[in-house]
C-alpha cells in the first residue's frame, strides 16, 4: 500500500444526495438550539444519505491483525495472499512491500483459509470464518472462488459450515477442491467435515463426516499423488462460560482414493480421545507426514510417518509438545520445509523449527509478535520464511533469525475507543493482543496520520478507555480480566487500580473485557464493572461497591475451561458485568448489563437496584450477552441495549429500547439482516431518532428510531464494529472496527439537525465550525514505496447545505464567503445536488492563475503551478447561501495558528505580494501563450509561402523577419537548449536561479505563503517585472505593427493570414 497523500488545498466536495428527513432540531445555522421533536416518519430517501457518507480510515497500521493462512503461486513468490482472520484477504505483488485488500466488501470479512491453484494461478479459493476457535472469532458464509487472481469473487456455497480451516486444490486439476469445514463453534450442526468438488464448486459432496460436534480442523494432500489426503477431525464446542476441546469424535483419517473412503490412522499413534490435530506432508519426500496431536497427558505429541501415513512413530515427547504447542485449541499448526523433510516448523505462542525431524526445536522469529498461526516456506529458497501471527505478518530472508514486520495495512482489531477533548482530539484504542494505543484524529502532516504518531499506552489485550475531560493526560484504561490502570500521558507512569477483594472473601470476577465508565456529571466519579459495580471518587485509589452482585452468580458457569487441555486464560470468565452507563440527563440513574443476560437499573446512585430482565420479551432461551447499554440523551428513563446470542449459536440481531426505566421494552430490530449479531448502539445527542448500531458485519444507521436500518457502505468494509462514539464537541462519528482500525465520519451535525419540517424549505445552511489557518508540514515524503498514512480531514472550512429538489435549476443559486464587513472574499465551487451537500473552502480568496509549466520528459519535474490566491486573514466570516429569494447565513471564524508567530501586518504584506506576483503570473501566462500561438502560425505560413508557384522570395523574407522577432522574444523568455540540462525538452520557463513560476506564486516561502515575503523575494519579483515587461512590449509591437503588415502581403497572395 503506497503512502497516502492528504487532499490538496482545493475545495473538496462531499455530496449526500437524497438525504432522508430526520427528526431533530432545525438544521439552519440561525436556529441550531431548537429542541428535538418526537419521532417523525422518513419522508424521503435515507438510504441515499447513508450511502454517500464519507468515511476516512486513520489506522493504526503499526500493529497488525491475526494472520491465519498464506497462499503463494508456484512460480511467483512475490505474489502472496494473506488471510488476516478478522480483516479479510490481502494481497501483495511485491513480496510484501505493499498490501491491498482483495476481499473486504463481501458479506463477511472473517477468513480462515486460502489456496491458489498450482496449475492455474489466477484461480484462488477462500474459506470464510476464522478457524482459530477463540471466543471473539466471527463466522463466515462458505467458500469463495476467484478466477482473476482475487479481483472478483463468487460465493460457491457451504454457507452453513461457518468456519473453514483449510482448502487444498488438486495440483493437476483446479476443478478438484477439498474443504476442511470446522463447522459451528457455538453449537452442533451437520454441515461440517471434509467436502469435495470435482466441477470447480458447482456441486459439493461431503466425503468425511463424524458427528454434529466434530469438524475438520486440518487437511493435507500428497503432492505426488492427489488421491492421497490426510484429515484431522476435531470434536470441540464453545459455551459462553466454557470451552471443550477433544472427544471421541476426534481422529486422524487417511484416504487413498480421493475421499471416496477414509481409514482412521492408528498404527503407532496414541489412544484417544484426541483434541485438535495439525498436519503436514513433505514436498521433497511425500512419504513423510507429520501430525501434531492434542491428547490427554503424556499421549500428546508430534508424530511422524515415513510410509504415507500407514504407520507412525513419536517424533517428540509431551514436554516438547507443550513447549511448541502450549494452547492446542488456538494453534496446532505445522509446516514442513518443502526442500527437506527433516525440517519442520511448529508454532504457537512462539515459532519453532526442528532440523532433526522433531527431536529438538529452536525458537525463531524472536523479534516478532507472539501467537503464530501460519508459516510459509519458499520452495525455491527455504531461508525465505513468512510468519502470520496475532501482530500481523513478519517476513524473513534468513530462516527466521531476523524478520521485517509488515506495517503498511490497517488491520488493528479494536475492542473499544476512548476520545479526549484536545484539539484535535486523540483516540485511545484497545486492541486484541496488541494493548492500548493513542493516536490523533487529525494531524498537520501533508501525507496524513503516520504510524509513528500512534503511541502505546498499555499492554495485553486492550479494552475500555476513559479520559479525564479536563486533565486530558489522565487516562483510565484496562486490559483483560479487570487489569484497570490510571495512566499519565505526560509522564508515562501507570498505576494499577484494580479493585481487590479482602482475603476472607471470594475474589472478584471480571470479564475479559471489563467496562470502565467516567460519570458525565462528575469527572471524579469512576465506575468499573466486575461481578459488582465498583465506584471510586479518588481516581481509582480506593473503591466502594455501588451494587450487590448483579449477575446470576451461577456456580455451574464458574469452572475450569479447556477440555483435554485446561485453558484458564480468563476469556471464559463469566457472570460478570459487560456494560455500564449513566443517564446524561440525571446523575445516579445507572444501568448495568451482564454476560449472563441480566439488565439492572438504579435510580439512586447504586443504593438500590431493580432487575428488569424479565420485562424484556424476545431474548430467547439460554445465555444472553448484554453487549452494550446506552442511556438516552433525550429521556431520563430512556435506554437502549444490544444483546448477542451468537454464543448459543443464534446469530440474529437483538436490540431493545425502553422509555420508562425498563418497565416496558420495544424491539428495534426492524429490517436489520437476520444474520448479524450486535456489539453496540449509540443514540445521537441531537436527534433521538438517529441511531447507530455496530454489527459483526458492519455499521447500520437508522433515521426513524430503529424501524428501518441502512448499512454504511462505500469505502467502509464489511467488518465487525465493536464500538461507536460521537465526539461531544466535534460531532464526529468515530467507529472502532475489529479488523480494520478506526474510521471517522467528520461532523455529522447536518445529519443530526435535518428535520422533516426544516426540509420543506427550498434550502438550508448548517452551522460552520470555526476553522484553523495552518501550514501543512512534510516530515516524510515519497522516499520509499512502502508506507501507510491515515487520512486527515480535508483542509478548510466545511460548509454544509441542503437543497430541496425545487431549488435545483432555479433563477439564483449561489454560495459565497463574506468577511466581517460584508465583502465577498470567495465563491467556493458549489455542488447542486438534491439533498445534503458539503463543500470545503480552502481559506483562500478569489481564483488566481499562473504560467503553466509543460511536463518534461523523464522523472525530473518542476513544481506544479497551483495558481492559488493568497490565504485570507484570521477573523470573522460567514457563509452565505442564496437560493431564489432566500438568503441564509452561517457565521464562523478563521483562527490564527499561534505557532506561526505571524502578525496581521505579516499576513497583509504576504497578500500584497501574492496579488502582485499573481498579476505578473497572468501577464507571463499570456506572453507564453502568444509566443507559442504565433510561433505555430508563422511556421505554418512559412510552409505555405515556400510552396507558392512561382516562388515569392520577398514575401518569404517578410515572414522570416517576423519569425525572427518572435524567436528573439522567445529566446529571452526561455532557457536555451544548451542550458536546459536535465529538463531537456520542452523548454523550461526560468529566471536566473529559479523558475519564473516559483517567483510569481511565492513557492517555497515560509508559513506556506501566509506571511510576509523576504527582502530577496521582493527584489527578485521587481527584477522579474523589469525582465518581463519589455518582452511583453516587444510582443505587443509584433502583434500590433508587424503582423498586420504581413497579413496584407499574405492576403494579396491568397495565403491565410495570422490571427
């Protein structure tokens, strides 16, 4: 992915055509404080508005996402497909320097396996549903096929398999494909096992099946005989509070007839039950097969067969197995070196290689992120090794001793976002296995937001974050299992402030993702959710219980987890609080939702609680995760909540609303897709009917209080949305995705403010934010082909307006900017689309032009001729929209940048210089055009005169005399061919040491042309005027005297004259 560039300083247009009517306060700038009315049915196309919302991705990309599989064409190792579990399929064609998404707007971006045909490299197969089996993975919708190297995709079925662990393609026949379907993670289903197609995916046969709780976790094919395959079958299941790996259904199977029949492998293998199994076949010696088998106690280990799987022997003991595969359910993968069957890679928390067939292992990729899930070894150069891990991708060219981490793609897996109140505001993101990171929402870097501008604020798995709204440097954030800390951003100091139970009491329970909440009424009041709701009034130094245990406290859900291998990491901690909120309208109205389905409310600051769970109809039986509670900004007793039941194999969306403190509830599911559980809900503070929900498969928006929902599309991928925030000052919509980092929709106030009543007007003009006048800087330029930069907001003042269709094509429709004295300073380019429009004024005065430099051959280029007017002075301005007889105004300020240290006198001097230079630029442009036009015409005339019969030497001499005069002017204005040097042709406009273009536009001046010119610049401009004006007079003399005389002579001979 090449380094992204920020928008140029021209008016940038965002068009929201056909925006639906929303119920909220009036959108006009003159009436921005009106109260929100009751719900109103949409009167026009809301979907068109959401479709045209512009989102920008700000990263981060300096920490990757969980990468689970690779596929590389046989004869092109510079092309790599990477299945980044929650982020989609990504592709590089330059050996990992740059990456671009290949699969990110389909029905899901959760991916588990990828394969490319050895005989037809344009054929790529992708299995959806990440198969690592952790509790946060998203399900898929089957297998996809591309026949154009990943540019387009078709779903080829197997939707109900949900999680696909491996795909293998017959090396000789691309129509024969085998799929290892792991099946549903949270419940039994029949659609699991090994599937085969012999017709390129048109039809499928389930060729290996054991039972509804056993799926295929790995699959390997013999490269010398494609009829021989090996399959690892894994019985496993998750519950919200427990995971079981292993059972009688697990086993290792072998087929020698392309899957028609399968035989359990037993000779030399330990007795069952087995858990997860990893497989690998040697390419250099296909008789050698490795199996990594999870089993009870000492029976687990790495096993090797040297007769194509007929018999087996132990290659490593239990201790070695536990070292190289310490969490079998999450890993259990291996890769055999394609050039040496004695070399085998096994990877889990760390990555290991054995060079003696599994007897001993050495750690490699020691500088990479831990938790490895995939390793690819180059069959042409086995020192070229690539690891996929929880931190993304690491590429090594020396066998894993040293590696380069990929940091050019935004794969961050965000759980929660926190926003501070600086300007620009900063965002703290909690990431899966990548800690907490802090980065800016905007920068003054011309290229955008760099990875280096994101800094770590904590380790582990990052989750919630809350900033002190006054002392921005005080950050409360946590990691898994209640690891809350108070972090000082100024000093870097972190203090652990986790509530701890007295020794005489049972330990407190905290969810893997425990919620932190800072009261909107008192910044000294901090809440933290465990099995109790804890409250602190001294920044977490001490805590009191603000509730009894608000969960079911069910002992059956508080046991060890893991199955054959105990796995008490805390991910299955249960009977805990998942979400906390307080009414922004009344202090002490507290809401709590738990992972065991409890919804409770307190109206007295926690002194008493009411369990309202039974009042919610439509939960369904079994366990329910209350993923988010959002207290209403408009009703004291109002609340929204989202519930996920995917942990009981129910993927439907559940969202409810109450307006009476939980006594009654209404479902807001509306027309949300039936397949897509929900993570979060947000209500607009300005519009009670404008709602946002984060789904496992994208973001959805409602403009009518939840009756109808529209997905956010465009540049936004189909990715899990774990958090949505609306910045309280900027009204930016900030979206935290689990797989594609952070996305922002700038200033959604027009969307919030537009009402059915207001939209009957012919036109509306919305509030314009005060805007800073600053200079972009460039600290990183295009000195490398690799890099990533998040996107800044467009430069300038955002002017948003609504046009009724009746206003389009009217007698008058104009947008302008006036200064405080009512003088027009700019008329920005105006879009005239029905609905909501947005234009960015670049803070410059009227248009200006400058000489155009012809683009030279080769790489060397002069500076582009922007031809821009000077920047306006800081001060008071107003946007004016005139539509028919309506005149709407929105005042705003252009703010000075104190870092520039410029006075008004400096700016005025700069403006005067800019006007003078621009006038000279126009003169120079006109002179250039006249020279080029007359030279071309004289060449044509000379050719015609030379062809006259009989010849007319006198006329030819007159033409030559005029040509010589024009050539003399051109010779003075342009560099001579001998002096062109690197630029060669065409000729280059120049004056002494610099180009005329630079001088007349002030290119290279300090403060981006906003301040006073230097003495040298003033002197050079005077010299340039003295140089140019005589040339202008000479050309005028030619045009006014010589050309008319020549035209008379030409007319007498019937030769076309010079215009």
